[in-house]
C-alpha cells in the first residue's frame, strides 16, 4: 500500500535544451455538476437535446428574470470538497464576471471569485507502486457554464446553442504542484475517479462534462524550491494557459509542446508573454488565443440578485455521514480483505462499476481467484469486444457460479473457460449448463486408477525415466487426462500417478 510519507518523483527535465529546465504545472478543472437542473433555473441538463430546447427564461437573460440557487448543486459541491479533504466554507458568495461573448446571453457569468464555497484540499496521485505526488487544491467554486458557438454549419454564419448555458460547474483549482505531462494526466485521471465515486460529476470528457485549463511554465532547477519557501510565483516563470483540454493524451502532448516552445524562446534571449493558448491536435502545437486576462479585466462585483450563501455545519456533517467509500480506501480494503496485489487492486477500483462487480464475485470466495477471473477473463473479453462492464453478458452471479464449480472440484480450470464462453454467448445457470453438457470432472478414483494402471503398463520405458527423474511424471498425468477426455480431476491424477510410480 502507498506510504503517505513517500518522496515525490523528481521533476521533469526537458531533454535537448541548452540548459536544464523544470516544468511547473497548475490545473483548473471544470467539472459539470451531476444534477437534473441547472445552477439557477429548473431547465434540464440532459445532453444531446435539440439545440436551445433546454433553456429557461433565466438562462436566456430575459428581462426581469432572477436566479434561484439550486440547493442540490450546492450539496454536490460540498460533497466534492469533503471527498478532496478540503475546507468547507459555511459562508460564500456569488460574483458577476463581466465579459461579452455571443454564447453568454447575460453578458456576465455568475461565479465565486472572492468567497468560494470550498477552500484548500488535496489529491494524492499514485504514479507507480509506492511513488506518488500530493497535489494541493487551492479552491473549488461554483459557477454557471456558457453556451456553445457553432461555426461549421454554414460558411457565412455562426449559430449559438444555449442548452449548456447556466449548467452548474465546479471549478477545481490546483496549486502549481504538478511537474510533468504524465503527472498532469494522472492527476486528471485520479480527480475524475474521485468525482465519479462521489457521484458529483460523471467525468464524461467526450461530452465536455470534464474540461481542463492547463497552466504551464518552466524554470531553472532550484527555482521551485524558492517558490515553496516564499510562495512568490515569480520564481516559477511566466505561465501560459492552454484552454479547454478534454483528452488525457492531448493534455500530455500540449504540455510537452508548450514547455519546449517556452524553453526555445528563453534560450534565444526572449521572454514569455502571459497569454491564453489553444492546442491544435492536428498540428500538435499550441497557438495564441488572447492575452491573459486578470481579475480586474472582468470587473468582478458581488451579484446583486443573490444573497450571500450561508450553510449550516449540521448540514455539512449530514453530507459527510453519507459519503461513499472512496478509491484509496476501497483499494486498501481490497488488498487487506482479499489479499490482492497493488496492481490488481488498482485495476479493480478504477471505477465504481468494476469494484462493485468484483466484490460481488469475491464475496465468500477466494479473492485472488476472483480477481484473476474478473481481470483476465472478463475484462479481457470486454476490452476485446469494446463493451463496458455494465453491458457484460456474464453477470457477477454467473461468474461466481463458475468459481463455485471450480472450488468444489466439479470442473477444471480448462472446463471453466469453456463454460465461461458458453455463458457469455448463450447465458444460463453455470451449474445447470455444466450438468446438461456433461462438463463435470471425473472424481471417481476407481475409474481414474484404472486409466493410470493401463498407461503405466503400456509404457515401461517411460516408467523407468520417471523414476529416475520425477519431473517426467507429468507425462503420465497428461496421458491420463487425455485418455479420460479431459474429464479427470488433475489433483486426483497427480496423486495416483505419484503413488503408483513410488515417487
């Protein structure tokens, strides 16, 4: 299990440069809150609806329409904060972030700049067995999403879909604790896993429900340590922000390109301009989008239509009491209760559905055997056919039934794989299918002994070789199993062969 007193890995050093440079990365994750209604209206948040069909008057900024806070979205933010071991602020407030864009009908975004609902927390990111990075969370605030501009439907016109307008987002802001592209992807993966366990965000990056803004800067060795001692960000170099990343692979590629771009400028005697950039995956490059705005550029001020948000500690305590078991705790329990390796426990706790499936299979059975079958047979087949575990043709009850037949000695491991294939394609109760198809092992020692005697009698030269080298006794075992059509119990055959040969 991971030792929390671990030493973090060394920072990423860019190869091929004239000097040594270290990467410094901070991330702002925009996670769509899992809620049926938007942050300030009752409009639906369903994905894939007809354009502009999930829009209330408040979302469309109709005159006289006032926002009303969705209590469930607040609860989801609190639950997320608790899951990240963060401070929950009992008093928070909403501000207006003013800017113009066609997909922002109000002309401002309601957010929380000065008084966020969640304060400092942390995410422990395991990078390899026994090696991890502790990424500090600076804050989590609630805000409403903007709409979507569509530019590829007409050569002369752009269209706007307001369905996402007003959808609740949690912006999860990290400290600049991430030191390489792989760590950045691992951080997003771990955060996504926690959010899905909590049920506060579905983490669907393809639909834009989890997006990352990545802040990248480079510094010379030793500068990061100065930042840690002084909290002076000037030691970290000028950062550039890469907006709206929704792919683990693209996050890594974008960071790598951006770091090399900045290093090339600095080594040529230039300086980095703080700006917002976009990543072009077709060209594998980042390009300038706009100069980086500061808070004063948005003319933030408290939203006059919303009172400060005050919540009670008793409510926070109630949410804390209903928290689910989170990934790290579940992994530790699987290793302790079922004797799993670090690797197997990681695979089985990667998502809640896999963990639940495994636990149902392993209950009252050999945990290691259950893990092997779930990971190797089930997951292997699901991956091959591109299926999710929720769509598995073999249920946890059916797989458990196959393991019960192995444990009772009624079928061998090879038979079990054949039976798994039948259940996968045809379904049914494993015990009934095995009985109907005559798949049960021969456990009658009399019948097996007769086969052993016949094969020993027919192969006197092989007998002498086996007596001289006991490892060759396996030949007799194979011949007996073959003679019985693969139905003989291997353990029984092994015992009888050894006894007959006097080994």
